[in-house]
């Protein structure tokens, strides 16, 4: 027999058996119908329900780069979906474990390990109080350990500093010689200790000068 494509003839063997090797369609959720004829016998149909393959990878939605402000209370939420190798969604009994690649302070809610419970999606929110950029790595968690062969990665997540909270002098406070020039510097940080770029700072003389 040959691989089945379209309409293929076959011949019965000594036991009256004819066969063909059939490859299921790559889209799950439907029915593959195969018509079988051998005149003058009445034709029959073979009906095959097509189900998804095993989980091959995870996809994040949104899939594009995202950003939020440190400590803003909302972070960034994602819907993570399990797909097979043909891009069909897969109901899974596995769990999924999340890690932040590029951040040591990111946290996940409701947890960094979530179960699919037979469904194909989980919802996760990441928060971070440290300015910088990182991505989320998702791996299958089964049998008490992570399986890196089934994974997915979010787009780049950028955390920006919050508003100015503290000013710290960064220049010398030693006595200055009359008429001498000294550069005065301050560092602007938010409440989490992140440097605040592009903050407006005003220096005003209150005595001397």
C-alpha cells in the first residue's frame, strides 16, 4: 500500500483485506471522513475524530514587548496557551512553571507554578519593583520537575522607575575656596531605590553665591 493522498486505489489480499496508510489532517477538533468503495458493494465511510497531539510549546498573549512602572500594583498579565506541533490548542493535565530571565526580583501571581487542570490556558501576572528588562520563561512541570523540552518565552518586559522619592547628594561637601567652581550633583531615586532618569531637578541658591 502507498501513503494515502486524495483518492488511492487498493487491492485486497488473500484474506479480502485492502488497506491504505492515512495521515490525519493537521487541524484538531474536526472529523476526517474517508469514503470507501468497491463496486458493486455499497460504499461505506470511515469517520475519524481528529484530536490534538501532545503539548509541544507554550505561547504568551500578548506576544509583543511590554512595559510597566515599578510598584504600580498592576504589573503585566499574560494568557499562556499550550499548543501541539501543528499549532492546535491542547488540553493538558500538566502544570507550568514560570521564571524571570534577567530579573532576580520579579514575582508571579497567583503563583509561579500553575496547573492547566485539563484546559489549554493559564493566566499569570508578573510584577517587579526593580527597573530593568527581562523576559518570562515557561516550562512544563511534570513529575515534580521542570521539563525544558516543552517551553515558551514572552516578549521583552521593561520595568521603568517610579516617580522621584529621594534625593541624595553626590558631590563633595568640603569647604570651597572663594570664587572657585564646583559641580554639584544629586541622584534621584524612586521609593524602591531605582535611579529616576529624565527627572526635572531645580537647584536654587538660598544664601551666598
